[in-house]
C-alpha cells in the first residue's frame, strides 16, 4: 500500500510540473499562430486522446490523419514526463519530415528568431511562475513561527553535539563570528549552504563563562554519518495518543498530558523521555505529569521493548516571534525566496558538489527519490506538499534553461547563434546535436536511477 501511495503522489507531482511546463510551450506557440500538433502527458505509445478531427479515440492515430490547426491531446504509456510537438521544430521526437521543404506559414521555423526564443523559454517561465505563485500564497496565508531562544535545552548523550563539548543550558552567541539570537538563525547558520564543507566555530556562554567549540568540517551536515542533534530550551513533552492495554494506559495517562519527569529526572523533550525509558527498562520508575495545571505521579514499568505505550510530540512554550506578510510584503518575500531557493542555492550547491563538499550521491535525486519525497511531503499536509512542488518546479526550470543539447537552454543557444550569424544552423547539425544530448541525458538519468536504488539500501 505504501508503494502505491508513493507512486500516486509521484504521478501527481510529475503531472503538475509537466502540464505547467508544456502548457508554456503550447500557449506561446498558439499566441504566434504556430501549430502544436501534439500535447502529451507521458512518453511512448499513445494510449488515448482527443482532438477536434476525430474526437476521443484509443490507441495510435492513423498515419494519414490531417489535424490541420488542431491539437491531439493525449495520454501516453509511460507517465514520466510529457511533451508538446510543435510543427517545424527539431526536438526530442527527431521528426525531420519537413526538412528540405519550404517553411509553411504555420510552422515554428517560419517565425522570427525572437518569437522562437519566447516559445522555447515559455516552459521555463511557466515553471518559475508556478513556483512564485505557490511561494506568494504560502507567504500570504501561513504564519512563520520563530523560536526566540539561542539556549540549548537538551543534548543526547550519544550525539555528536555531546562529543564536541556542547552541554545542556549552553547559550550560543555566535557561529563563525556571526551573531545568532534565535533558533532559526542557529539552524540556518549550521546547516545552510554557505557553511557546508567549512570548519565551524561556536562562541558559547556557559554560566558566567564564555568558551569556544570547534566543529571540524564533515562532522555535521550531508557528509556526517550522524546528526549534530541538539534541541532548544522551553520544549515540553506532550502525549498525543495512549495505546490501550499498555503501561501508560493502566496508570491513567491521557492525551494532552505533559510529562514532567521520569525516574526522578526532568524530562526536557520527547527524545529525552525515550532515552530515560530505555535506560530504565526492567525497572519500576516514578513518572510525573501535568494535567490542567495539576501535577500527578505514579510508578510505571516499561514493556520489554522499552516502551510505555504512548505517542508523544514536542511543544515549544518559550518566547517566540510570529511573522506574517500582507499582500505587498508577501510579493517581495516571494521574489527573495525565488532568488535564494532557486538560483542562489542551486548554483552554490553545484559549486559545493564540484569541490566535493557535498557528496554527489546525496545531492542528486531521480524518479525514485522524487517519489519518496513526494509521499513524505504529502504526509506533512497540503502546504508542505505544494511547497515541495514549487521547489521541484523551480529546479526543473533552472535545469531546463542550462545550455545543454536537448534541453530548452540548448535550443535557445542554437537560436542565439542563428541571431548572431544571421542564418539558421543546418537541420542536419541540429539533429546530431539533439541526438548527442539525448544520449547523454538518458545515460545520466540511468545513473541517477541507479544512485536512487543504491541509496535505498
């Protein structure tokens, strides 16, 4: 069932992105009165489709059918990708029947270079527009909560944070010389793209003393085998669900109870509680909890699997900042998101990959990884899912605009050369360029899929 759910959300994501991208090419071609012969979702043989000449049909269209100025909207056998077949264009279909014939007025090749450039880049524009629209409405309607603390509340004993010398109640003042005043700034400084592959120095206030904590590069982030793992102060451990027949239910624990202590040790968060229960498995321990402001306690013995039968979550009860955006400020914020999450982050990541700061295997994902993340984001709710779609749409736009054969950017470069030398590159050369580009892209995709499979192990 999990596999079917993953596939389902993957198809939704791919469907949205492909439709938006190809619709850009389609509508631009239509604006300039260029025929769009096929609008396809998926690749491979035609399963079914609709056009105004012979209506809804199954299977392959007849060879001699003349659609004239109409488009065949179709669904193909393999639901990965899609395409628009623009009349008179050398594209992935390698259709070159028109070569050697004079250009028709409704063909792509008969249009001036600037119009063809717009048609080529329209798909990229639509993907960027989709990302911007999602960013805008997300910023407009969703509040951003910032934990306004730079104090560490808990560090697990077996974590890297404990190994490098961090302690409970430490206050982080600076990271690599930059002041941090809240938990969002701490997270972005430690795990942000700028500090990947770099040594990190933390300036810590511990009681009345100041100290420095050095973190060598590779100790945290994508190159680390274990997380740094430390938690902010002011977290409480709330019960979400009590499982019938388990120790917690037998002593009267209920949903929304807040666990205060276990085995006479203060519970700082859910991870802390889990460790205390595991440490005291096989023992009867005192557990204290708060219900509607009343402190309650009982003795409890964990099951043999080191659980007491509750589902728990962390709740932050400390100082916080709530950031909201109005119609105008959301517009500005969305442009900043577009630049940072798209161009800035993308090209910095590429640089880090080339330098070896980010492992290639961790950074590059194909259909399997996309499907997995699609399902995970859907579990986080509609906003999380649609935000993931926006990030993927932005990434697709940037990749597509790269000046590589078979991509939109490759087509654009060919048109740019034509504009400079004032004559088109021969169709024979264009076909060779397209074939080389497709072979490289297919080989790269097979490698990425292999990388996805390996990462599942």
